[in-house]
């Protein structure tokens, strides 16, 4: 897991190289020409959080309605929704889960344009889709996904911005900003704060993660990593949903990891943090926003769209360090394997 985490700056650089960026631009141009009316994502586990990020990008940057499909409606109930005007995107590291493949097959049969975003370009998911994007993360050693998650995020970002451009080619300013990500990721990973914080949560019984907007998928993925590696019950809420009831469970014995950036999503967390303070919750803020009187893991400030590519890195480090502090083996989580096949 440590090696996979450390490879992420190089993974960003590889995906941004001309060799890898060109095929993504070609797919983006084909989608732009097709002009879908809405976008439906389908995914499981960690990839579901990348897909959630994709829905935010799609609605905010493309102005198209977007959502997450329920694979069970197709596989368990036999539903065949009319997706003829949609782009249906399957996001999967392995591309091997039968339910996701079946969703794309059903969508394609109904007339949808289908796309697979995967680390396995020869997988069943990629074979059933009309279009495919290789996230080029390379072999991932650990069961808990890290570098494949962030590669999915970056591939989706490049794809959406290419669609927005119309011809798939990223504007020069966008390209320059993205080219800075590998160095910013390396700088973020060099911060020792996550490992130093791990003993603070060694005996925690449960934990809450929260964020809004682009930060919400990060909160979801952080919770999953903590559950996978430390077996620590971790509940993820959007900042808005936290105020609609779950806030009552927070107190000094329930740590809260709040992902707070400098954009609109982070600003929307401005009403959440004081309420957590009233509950005397143990809060650690992760992100670029400067929040007074709170423990903070600082992350370089970037455009809010890019922040999920950096904000998750210290949280991956924290999950790794916490698992080790609790005497667990993060490379071999009990009951889990790398590819999970569901129907």
C-alpha cells in the first residue's frame, strides 16, 4: 500500500503524457460530437467515489444532468431503462465485475453511448463498451485501492474538460495547471502530519468524515479506506447532510475528518465547522482552507476541481499509518480480495 501511494505523482505524469492524453482527447471529441443529453455513471466500491466526482464535474462543467446507476435494477430486477439519449460510463479498476458489464450492455442495447474507464483495457467492461479510457495506473499491489482511484479521478477530469472544449483538446491554461499536479502531489505526500496523527485515533471506536461539493467523494473514499485497512467504522456525510441529523452523534469521543478547500464547497462548510465545535468534536481539517483553532493537514491550494487529486493523499497516508498503529496488515485486509465480482 505504501508503494502504491508513493507512485501517484508518477501516475499523474504518465496519464498527462502525450501518449496517454491523446487517446483520452479522442474519446472526449467523440462524446462531444455525439452530444448526449445526460450522463449515467455505474461503479462499485472505490470506483463509485470516482464516479461521484464525475457527476459533479459533469453537472458543473458540462451543464448536463448526471447520476449514479443502480446496477441491481438491471441485474437483480431485470429492468431495462431507456438510456437512448445518455452517455453511460462504467468506472472500474479491474473492469471485471459482471454487474457493471451487464449495465453497459443493457445501456448499449437501448441506444446509449457507452464508455469504460478502467485500468484493464482488455477487460470485459472495456470490451462491451463502444469507447474506452485506459487510466494507465499500472499494477496495484495492495487490496485497498489508492493509485487507481486517483488515476480514475484524473482521467475523468481530462475527459470532461476535453468534452467541454468540444474537440477533446485541453486549453493551454488548463493543461499548464494539470502539469503542475505531479509535483504538488509529491509535496503533499512528503508531509509527515498524517503519520503523526495516527496514534491519536488508535483507540477510536468510530469516526466521521465530511465534505461538500468536490470534497464529498474524498470524504467517502477516506471513510472506505479506514474501514478497509483498520476495520474502524467510519461514516461519511456531506456537510449538509451532517447537519440534518447525524451531527447529534458527534462528541469528543467521535473524531471528525473534514475536507475543506478554498472554493465554494469549502465555503459551504463554514456553517458545519462551528456546529461541530459546539459539540466539542475532535476535528481535523484536511485541505487548503485555513481554519483557525483546528488541527489541520494542509494541502496546496489548486482549482477546486483538482483538489480531490491532492486532498485524498494525506488521508490515504493516515489510513495506512492508523492500520499499522492498530496492529493490522493494510496489505491483506481480512475477507477482501483485489477483484470483487458482484451481480
